[in-house]
C-alpha cells in the first residue's frame, strides 16, 4: 500500500483536477456571465471533464439556457482565458442555494 504523502502530489498535479479548480473559479462569476435575471433561475451545479451542469428552476428557464448554450460557453471561456467549457447541460430541478 502506498502512503498518502507519496500519492497526493501526483494527484494534485492532475491536469483534469487543475482544470476543474479553474472552472470552479469561473463558475463563481455565473451572474456576471449570464446576467442577474437568468442567474436568479439557473445556477451552475458541477463541472465534469469540460461539461458544465446547470440546475434550472423550470422547463422554460432550462430551454432559454439551452438556446444560449454556445453564447454562455463562449463567455465562460473568455472569462477563464482558456477553453475549459466545451458543453453545457441543463436539468430542471430546484437550484441549490449557496
């Protein structure tokens, strides 16, 4: 069995883990990316290998965000200064409050 101190530095240097950390920083600026009106009804839920998962308060809000998918990912990537966000998926459910 390997010691945690031997494994941890390699795990923290994982490119995907670093991308996820940078994506989280951009996701905190969600309202800036989509505007306050849409941000009140749709919130980012998680980031997984380039895909941003968003929770929408209803089907109309989910559809609105789906129609803006390319625009939103472009804005997020501009904010990140790299192409972290390749897809945006929207689910209808009560958004988690931070």
